[in-house]
């Protein structure tokens, strides 16, 4: 593949939510932008295993970048999500305390939130907490209620940012693993493992879990910490109305019980230090998750379980976001954006793009429309969709009611794997966990992409669902 079509103004390394948000913001200006991603799609790292919670901003220590961008991002999020056609539900959140020592911590967090500029935040008594969230443990002593917290779909947000950035002129190159870096007088040339290269005036490291190696490639030394988090996903309806947290500790916010915008709910994540960046689900992790979640919401482990999964989050050594110019050339780093990185993404991207003082692009269009879904439509609305496109009448995923038309549209928008379709549409996330639809989706991917079904991948390159004739 030939990448060196021209000299770009900005090359962003990493197609997670931060990289895609920065790409979209830069297209507000008269500038050329390319995003290079080592895998086959965006949203394959930490952004692909995210809790989807929009935090109000009471947890970060005042004066940190986390505190600054968490509060700003939370305020921006409702209009941000609306423009991008991404679901956002202002559920509120509840942080519950047990005993006097944890009750004292609520006041510490309340003071933090007030210093960070968080509104609609207060400590409430046990009775009000139980009225807001009837299934929370009656053993709680008090709770911190944040009315402005909410939930979103982190996968759709990342895809929406990518689609809108492309609409406004950004280019995305996949399968580009940067392995060489050459600094010249006025540009930086990145070479990929596959032999192509990209040349840009500025390079921005948004590589998430790969931020450390990418920083070293670009000429800077940073130390990153990796923490693995495990989750259990349950079927709908959700056992809780809003995210329910315990009092945080030095490892983070801890295990929570939270609804998802799909109507399902989950518990997690754990927090396990790891030297590897490939997450896996540990033996015994379910027991650990259930023990922590049952303290918050008794009986939650008895709900119908769908699946378990793990993700990785990468933090800087001091735990704060790091946004800085590198030591050589026009290299920039936006790294260590673990929680609340999803919430902070709009504010980080906006501030970073504005810092260059670029000329506005008058044709910039901030609007992205989501895929038209047949699930949840009335009988008349379904018939109207089928009349316009008969493929809406062919239901591919019966658990989540996803049609052929939606799968085809997801492929047109960039899905290249079975999991790429899954994250965009929720296929394979119901009771059958893909046993009834993965084959159909693989066949549609093969047909639309013009490849044999043996060459259709589950997620990463080489993770095929089928063995070839010679296997």
C-alpha cells in the first residue's frame, strides 16, 4: 500500500478515542490530517473495552490535567454526542460508603469535585440513596450523588469520531505499524513494518497502550504502567438505574455496577498490574468481581450472565494525563489517558487543536448520522424501512434484532472483521453470543469485501473463524 501521497500537516499515531477525537478537531481547520493505526480498525485497544461512563469529575486531584479535562469534557459531552449521533443518557451516579471512615471520604471527594468545578454534587443520606437506587445495599451509611454523570456507547463514539473526521478530509491508514522514524529539517518520516511510509510536519503520539514504544521511536523516553481490567456482562434489564461505585483506593475507582446504553449491565473492572499489553481473563476473576459487586448491589451475581472479557488501560507513572511537546522536532504526546479519558476526550482534543492557532475551515461539518437501526421501531416504521430497502427484512442477529442492511452499512463505514461489526451494531452480544449470527456476518463480510470466507477475521489479522481446505 502506498501511504506517501503527500506531505501531511499532522500525523496521529493511534486510532483510539483520543486519536480519533484529535483528528476530528484538527479538521475544523485548514490542515491535512492522517491517522495511522497498526490494526485493522479503530477502537481495538483500550477504547474497545471501556466502561462507557461519563464521569462528572469529583475523583481527580484538583490542579491535575485529569481534573481540568474531566470537568470540561463532562460539560461538553451532551452536545458533543448529539452532533455525532451517539447515545448519551444522563443517569447520574452513586458512590456508596460503608462505615464512618468511608463516609468521611465522601466529604473529601465532595470538596475535590467543588474545587474542580463540578455542579449538582452532594452527599446524601442512606434513605435518599435507596430511593434513587432501590437495589443498592441497605448496609450503606451514606452516598455521594452526582446528578450530571451519564453513560454512552464508547465504541460508537470512537467510530463516529472517525467517520466525521473522514467526512471533513482526514485520512485513516490501517495496518500501519510505525517502526522507523526519520527527522528532517521540516518534517518527520514514519516507516511502517509493511514498507510504506507517511511524511508529516507534526506527529502526535496517541498510541494508548503502545504509547511508550512509540515515544521511544519518536525520540522521547516515557514510563507507562499497564493495568488489566476484567468485566462480566449481564443480560437486560439492568439491575441498576445508574453507575454504582464503591469508595476508590490507590488502584482506581474499583469494581462498579453499571447499566449500559443497550439496556444490559456489567460489573467491573478489576485492576491488576501487568507487564503485558494483551489482556486476558484470569482464573478466579469472576469470584473476585462478584465479591466486590455483591457488597454494592446484593444479589447481582444471580442475574443472567452473558459473557466475560478483559481490557487494558495504560497510565503515566504519576497517574495524570501527559500532554506535551517532545524533545526533538514537532513531536507531540497525548498519553496516559486512562480513566476518565473517555469523558475528557472532547476537551483534550479541542484544546490541543486550538493551541496551534490555525485558520478555521468554513466547510467543516460537525454532524455525523448513525446507522439507521430497525430494533425498537414500531411495526409501521419497520415496514417503511423494508419498503425502502428489502435487506432490512433479513434479520441477521435475532438476539439483538440486527438486519442485513445494517451490517452492510457497517461494512461500508469501515468494519473489516466480525468484531468490527459487533462493536458497531451489537451483533453477537445477546443470549447466543454469536453462535447464531457470526457465520452470517462472516459471509456478508466476505461477499462485500470480495474475499473468501476463510480470510475473514474474528478480530485481529489472522484470527479467522474457519480453517481453509489445506489446514
